[in-house]
C-alpha cells in the first residue's frame, strides 16, 4: 500500500526563500518587488533615530550604541540611519545589517548573517513575516493553534506562528535596550490564513520554486507573549506622530516645495489604510517602554492589509 507523504510547508517555504537558488539567497531585494517604508524617504529612519536617542538616554549613553536592522534586505534603512545620525550619538553609533542573502557594500554598515548581541535598538522591519512556519488544516491539535488560533474550523488552513515567536523571543533577549518589530499582522480575534507571494510589485500565488517572495501576516499577540517583559503594540501612524513625524507644508518657494514633498511622504507612512496600519511591537529589555513612547491607542489589524484570496 502506498501513502502520499504530507507536504512540509515550512521546509518548502524555507527552501524557496533561503535554500540554494532561493529568492533571497540569490540576492533578490525587497525594493525590487514591493514598496516598504524605508523606500518612501528618510522619514522612517529619522523617527527611528529619535527612538534610538531615547533608548540611548535610558541606557545612560553607553560608549557604543547599536542600531541593528534584522532582515535588512538591501540595507536602505540601516544606511539611512547611519547617514542621518549626528552629534554624540553618531560618534558612538554602530550600525549592523542582518541578512542571509548577499550583502550590499554601504559605508558605515557592517553585515552579519545572525542576530548579534547588542546595546541599543534592534529593529525587525518586515522580518517576521518572512520567517517560514508550518501550515495546518483544521481541525488541529497543535498546541500553538489551540492557544492562538482557536477559531480554526474544519477544512480551513492556518499558519503556525511558533517559529516566529521563537525568533522574536531570541531577538529581544539579544538586546539590552529595546527591540521593535514593524510588520503587518493579526490578533487572535482576527485570525485569517494569509500565506501569499509577491513578485515585481504584484501579489502572486505562493509557489515554492524560488521565483517570488513568500510571506504571511504576523501573530503579534503570540510573538509579544513569547518574548515577554514590558511591551506595547501600537500603530505606525500613532508611533510616528509620537516620535515627531508629523506636519504640513509651510514656507514659500523652494522651502514650500521641500516641505510639501516631506509632508506627502509622512502622509504615506502614516496612512491608516496603508503603511500607517502596520503594527509596531516594542519591547524594552533593561529600559522601560514608557520612557520610549507615551501611552498610545492599542494597535488593531487593518482589514485592507489582508491579501486577496
């Protein structure tokens, strides 16, 4: 009697992205396939530098302060932070990009393939969504599903977020200061199967042949619980405003044109139906989250972020 082996979603996903000839392993960069916040302009880096300065102060201004960009892609965010840093912070700043694919030579940015121990701010910008995880079909007795996806019905599929939880917990524990995950996601009250692919700016079926990026929404609540400690989950829209990223066009002539362009970029980053709907999961490790961000409304999933079925 012959039986059909069960398809190993996690292994196929990992091979498609990171195996020999995989999408990221061969050097594909996110910037070639979808628009992310660091590509809008320097404003996200400006806001993260403000957050880093608050972490720096909470740590007592250590002799070396780190900015670690996990899942750095083409290094756009890491390089912008290095380029825009100034004053005492700039003189003490060490910028590290963490990426499994080929590095990009950028002045002042060091590249590594594993998350390092650090003192400062670690940022996983659209990193957790690219960590492969198992896929199950309901009913399921998987412990993660039982706790974090209790609404799964017979015949429905679900991504098991345990590998993301473990990766995030390890990342948070690696830093003395703060760790920030920026991503699209869902909560236990809004779980939905989201596995999909992206290629050249378009959503495509998630084929496991290395031809496209494969991604799925992040279960923020389970990741936060796994890492523990003090944390908050807020929207990018609210977080950026709290870090001083707001404003409108002002002045005249070229000054007005420049401020209008900046206001447009800020508006895109804070658009609640787009990038502004991203979740910011911020953990403090050795510092109080309240010293980094004021009290803000809790993040809620953005229905527009869910991929088309």
